[in-house]
C-alpha cells in the first residue's frame, strides 16, 4: 500500500499547509501582510528557491516544494473562490450602475496599457504578435491580491475599492479575447486554420457562458432549497463547493477563465435567499486556497533571473508600475475621480497580475514566446505582485496629501463623516421616501442611505441626499455620522436586515433614538428586546388604518375615531414592550440558572 502513495505530492502539500499554519501567524504577529508572507514563503521554499538545492542537501526535500504542479491545480481554485464571493457581493443592478467605470475606465486602461507596453516589447526585439500578447498580459493587474488587501482593510465599499474593482472586473472580462488571440496566433504558428480556431473558441465561449447562466438561473435555487430542507450542514457544504468548482470547470471547458465562471455563478446566487449561508460556508475554503495561490505565485520568482540581468529586471519592474500607474491615474481623473482616489487606484493596479502566468505559459507552450523571454516576464510579474502590499501602504501615505475639498464623482460619493444633529433614514424605498418627505416638511435635517446601487445614482441626480452603502457595517454607520445623530429610522423590509442594522446601531450608541419598521407583532417584540425605541408593525398599522377608515365610513365623529385609534396604538405598544421585557428577563434568568454552580450534599 505504501508503494502506491505519491510521496512527492503529499510532502509538497504538507509544506504548503505548514506555511499556512506557521509562517502566516508569524507574519501577522509582525504586522506583515499574509499575502506577502505567502509570496515570500513560495519564493524561498519553491523549486526555484531552496528546492533547487535538493541535490546537494537531500534533507531539503522534506521542507521544500519539489514539483509546483502538485499544488498548482488546487491553488488555482483560490482565485475561483475569491471571484465567486465577489460575485455574491454584487448584483446585476449594481453591475449596471457601475457600467460607466467597468466598460469605460476599465476598457481604456486595458487598451492604452497594452499599446504602451506592447510598443516597448516590440522595440526590445519581439515580433508584433508577441509584443501584443506581452502588452495585454502585463496590462492586467492582480485581482486576487488587490481585492484581498482591500477586503482585509475593509475598504471595498470606498471610492478606491469601487474604482479598483471596476477596472479589475473589466480586466477579468478581457481574459476571454486575450486567450482567443493567443489561440489564434498559436494555430497560425502551427499551420492551423485561424478562422476555424476563432469560430471554435467563440462557440465554446458562448456555450459555456450560456450553460452557466441557465444552470444557475433554473437549477441552483431549487437545488439549495432541497439541500437546506434536509437540515444537513455537511450536505450544504458539499453542494456549495460543487457549485463553485463546477462553474469554474464549466468555464474552463469552454476556453474561458475558471475565475470568470465562478464570478458568474456567484453573481446569480447573490439574488437568492441562500447568499449569506453560502458566503459563510465558502469563506474558510477561500482563505486557504487563496493562500495556496499566492504561494504558487511566489514559486515562480526565479532568483537566478535577479543574478542574470539585475539592471534590466528592476528597470522593467519600475517601468511597468510607472507606466500603468500614470496611465490609470490620468484616466481616473478623466472620469472625474478625486486625486487621492486616482493616485491610490493607479498605484494599486500598477503591478502585474496572475493572468500573466496563464497566458505567457500558454504562449510559450504554443511556441510563440521563447523560454528565456517568458522566464524574464514571469520574474518581472512576480516581483511586481510581491510589491503590491508595499504599494498599497505607500499609496495610503501619499494620496491624502492631494486631498480635495470636493468629491468629484457623485456616483461614488460617501456620507459626510462630520454630520451632526440629524436623522439617518436607512432604506430609501417607498416607505423611506414618505418618511423623508415628512422630515422635509418639518424642516428636520436627515441623511438617507440605501443598498440599491441602481437607484441611488438616479436619486442623487434628482437632488436627493441619498448614499449607497451597507447599513449593517459599523464603519459605514460611523461615516454617516451615527455617533452625532439624533435618531435612526429603519424603513427596510427584510426582517433579518432590520435586526442586523438595529443591533449594529445600538452597539455603537446606547442612547440614540431608533424607530424601526417591523414585519408583525412578533418581530416588533423582538426589536424591542434588542433595543429599539419604537417599533411599527406593518400588520398592526394596517389593521388600525382599516379600523379608522371603517369608523369614519360608519359615521362616527372624527375626533373620537382619531382618539380611539391613538389609544389602541398606545395599548399595542405597551403590550409589545412588556412582552419583550418579559422575554428578555426570562432569557436572562435561564442563562443564570444554567451557569449557577451545582450544589452537592456534604
């Protein structure tokens, strides 16, 4: 039995797991980015690092990765999981709202960067087709590292986060035509038909995307409902993993990026009721697999390239970051983003990305790029990717020096953090708009927020002070001025969202007035228990309005009707508050009874 085990594969996997279990906690303790820790560990322990010395020091076999292929396949899933979770955070409406930045800013960045870098590659002696491939590959940035850094900093919802994500999304979509171009040149180089290759590639791409959408739209929600009905956590986890990996494989079979397949599946599932449960299930796997991916990227850093031609290597690293950063900063300004946002976005996306390893490797296998050129390009890409955490740190120090008093892009506006003595209306749907209209009539200052990215820009263009954001995020609430506000009015419809918002607001401010919409009496009792000042149950208010209209219709005096309705409303409120207090007291008593030490007879 022992002779059938692939010792190399197991030893390589143990090295990577040991890195996650030992190296990453150490670098976290030292205040270093885990991404940088994985990259450094991969460069040191990979086949091009200490692994190249196994012949002289056999013991290194057990602490280095012998063959990168043993972990490369699993590591690629890390990016798939990352893009799947990003898709879960989006919706088709939000994508539609971001189309100006995705298809405008992102597309221009890709085209101009490809032209500039491709011209330099051509000037260096490469053929035109190869120069275009190199330009396009180096024009793309690292979705995995940039999104991970912004997510770790809690800045995905900021202007920098949204602008960066818009460009990265455009770059991920550009993977398809770049791979098609490489395939066409490869067919022409090998004597194959360019037209046939193009038709087959496009057909596979269309069929693959269509299959993912059809399966996601028609089958995934019923599938998760059926699995959830079993009550089995293990089955739910298995189903979630199957959906993520299956969508990536389907995209790969169609000649697309696996990450793009995961993104599409996540985008569709974002509209379902299982979104939060799936996110919670996938997150631990995403962290480990993404770490594996960064480790494999580090393994591509060839220290021998540093010694072979260090001047041109570091000149290329600096030149790549400079060209892309300057171009993107200028384009961000063209799209009316502020100087701090433009500079930070440019520096974050200036380095190369993981797609270069896929496309350059593919072009090398097809005989389009020489091995020495490919090795040099991958070394440049690896070093720039390793510099991303440092670029992020530098950007956050430099960008504030160019701060402007005015926010230039109304679609990416954030609430004023210094707002005070105002009301915060959470939810700007039909109910929220009525509340805001009455606040206007009584000349009460307010700030409205909503998480509908499609509606917020339209409302702002109509002169409404509405901001996009997640009111369940404490940092966003602080940016809305919750620490200085007089009241928070919650008008959203989803009970679970209401509960989360109320809990977050009450945790930040114990003294603020919270008036919240409630689904029914039971929900209102729960809201009183967790700290609302006043809850307004929809069912009770509907019954009171019906009663008022009926009494008026039956000819009762208006004064008596209004008084009786107010009296009944107060009666309901007292009953709900008393019931909530009793439930809270019973729960406290039960907890104390469980934690009371048992007594024994002497």
